[in-house]
């Protein structure tokens, strides 16, 4: 086929969904069949489920950043930058590259997989004072921040300052928040032994959630057992409670308690990437409304999947949509690639269907809970399943070896609690890590594309 007439496939986002889709396209399409382009701000795929272990120093940041250029067989053209708008009618994606230049990328087929960002609410002070747990930079920043709280508390002679530096609040009792609180509590619990001037009883971790239970997906018995593990380790769990306001040195809970703290970690859910709103198309709670084949109705050649799309959950039925998990995103990536190939070859597409395999939750050390295929597990066996699952799910062998070796080293030699100092002097905010203010409005996208187009005529 002539290079000029080869269809252009543009994949946005190199996460679980995007990378799986690209790899399948590379394998199943010959170079003559299509141009494949991937737009991504980073040169790696982030294995998000292990982010709390980076924050707690069990793993190094590099070990969960899976290279996009590992093999010389990879032939996809990669544009380093972020999509800031999509004009569905003109079939143009507007991209801001790493250098800040805005470029237009025309496509014949687009696969939207930009994932999600931290969901926030209109709570005074929240976006200024909370950290999220969604990016590698955030996890590394939080680790430095937590260790610096111990360093500063140790050096301080002011009891009020010490108290506020040694209390930590995590909001969100889903698996991300629970793992974050559990792993970081282990970090401070182990680190405090290296600070003989600090009273360990001053260190307090709070895990709060507006829901009546932690991780409801685990079922009542297993959820309770995770809760007992955490309480035994001294984590104070408050349910039916959220944040009323957040300040630089204290957080006010909705039950009226005021907790002196300089560490508020917000993991109360996710919302689709702001890129989705630039399309001006129908959404379901912010996720792009797509068919079971993951196509956008009314537009040819538009696919969306993963956290950013509301994909019907046919295995559950009753109008349910797939939850935002890596388990679904990976499998949807494969199905979208197959459906795109079917479209190119004038074959019928197939709907996405996958029955949830369950959940694994690493609470650090020997503590874990898991529910693989409905089987309830707790303690060491659950930890073995959890870690085995992650090793199996990681895409590259080198990442598996790096992570496995780090676990082993950490179990044998522990942590040195080194603060790298990469943390900027100016406190970073949610939007700095997640670039939520980088996007255009639907009108700006249309005006930009129209202007660029007329300029070329
Ligand atoms: C702490 C934590 C723990 C988790 N644990 C589990 C677990 O145990 N099991 C599980 O199944 N799921 C887990 N998840 C959820 C899981 O990580 C997500 O559901 C999954 O990553 C979604 O895949 P995705 O491809 O849609 O998005 P992502 O994997 O987030 O990928 C999106 C990609 O798009 C890129 N991107 C974003 N915006 C743009 C843009 N404008 N232009 C170009 N690229 C863009 C991002 O940089 C990223 O590379 C966890 C999540 C977190 C945060």
C-alpha cells in the first residue's frame, strides 16, 4: 500500500489501555497497513498499583516505569507531549509537546486512553494543600515530604510543630488510599527508630472515608479483617467522615475534629482525564459514553477505553459500566486493537466482555488481603498472591526482575529512609502533578483548528 494512503492511527495515552492497544496493533498489522502514532507526556508506562510502594520506598521510581522503547521491534512513532483537545469533526488532535509548542495531528482513527485524574470536591483549601497518588512524581514527592516531616519534627523544640508534623491524614478508603496509608505507616513506623529524640507515640496516621466501610469490593468479612490489621498497627480509621476544610498546618474533619497536620493525601476516587471534556461529546459521570465495542456513537473511527471511558460491563449487565481498574483497561486495550483491525479489514467488531477476577491489596510487610476469583485470603498467603499477581501483570521481564529484586532487598536489608531533596522549595499542588489546567475548552479547540486550517489554505 502507498505510504500516502496508509490510514493514520493515533493513540492518546501510554497507560495500561493505550500501550496494550499499541502493542497489539504493532503485532497484528504489517507496517504497510497503517501508520501508528502514540502521544504521551512520558517515555514509560506507569504501573500504578505499585505507586504506594514507591511512596513508602519499598520500590524505586524507575522499577515501576516500564520503558516504551525496550525493544527495537517497536515501530510506533511517539510524540512526546500531551493532547490538549480533540476536534472530532475535523479529525484533528491538538497536542502540546514537551517544548510547549502546540501542534496539530490529523488522524483517520483515534484511540482515546488518557486515563483519569484525582477527583476533587469544592472543599476549602483542598486543591492547595492535598497531595494525590496518581503520578510517579507525586509518589516520589510524598516520600520525601514524609521523611522531611520526621527530620523537621526531630529538629524542632516546639511541641505544637512536632505534633503537626507527626500526624498524617489519608482520605479515601478504597484500595489506593488504604494501601497508601498502610505502606506509609510502615515507613514512619520503621524510620522513627532512627530518630531517638522522637517519641514514636506522637506519630499518628488517620485514614478516613465518607463510606461506612473500607474497600467494599472486598466483601464484609475481608474488609473487616483489613480494618483490624490496620487498627492493630495504630492507624486510626474514621468512617462516615470527610474533610470540611484543609489548611497548611491543620485539617478539619466533617465531624468537627481539627487535626494538626502538614500531610493530607487525597485518594477519594478518580475522574476521567479533562481531555474528554474537550470533545463536547456525551459522557457518563465524566467518562466518554461508548458502545460495548468501545466506539463513540455518531463518529467514525473514534475509540475510547480505560478509566476515561464508560464501557458497558456486559458481564455484570443491568446497565453497569466497567470500574476504572487496570484489569479492565489492559483487556479493553487488546479488544480495541482487534476492533480497529476489524474495521480496517471490513470485518465485524466484537463487544468487550470480561468477568472481574477480583482484587489484591498489599498492606505492606506480611499484611495483605486478596479476593482472587471470589476466594477470600488474608495474611501471608494473600501477600504471596498479591505479589505474584503484580509480577505476572507487569509487561516487561526486566520490570518483573527489578521489582522482585527490590522486594527481596527490602525484606532483607530494610530501608535507609533517604530524603533525596528533589522536592522543590515551593510546595507542589495537585494541578502541578496532574496538569489539569493544560486543556482547551471545546470552543477553543474548534477555533484553533479552524484558524490553523484557514492559515494553510
Ligand atoms: C494507587 C493506585 C493503585 C491502584 N491499584 C490497582 C490495582 O491493584 N488493580 C487494578 O486493576 N487497578 C488499580 N488501580 C487503577 C488502575 O491503575 C487504573 O484503572 C489504570 O491505570 C487505568 O488504565 P488507563 O490506561 O485507562 O489509564 P492510565 O494507566 O492512567 O494511563 C493513562 C496514560 O495517559 C497519559 N495521559 C494523560 N493525559 C494525557 C494527555 N492529555 N495526552 C496524552 N497522554 C495523556 C498518562 O500519562 C498515562 O500514561 C490503581 C490506581 C492507583 C492510582
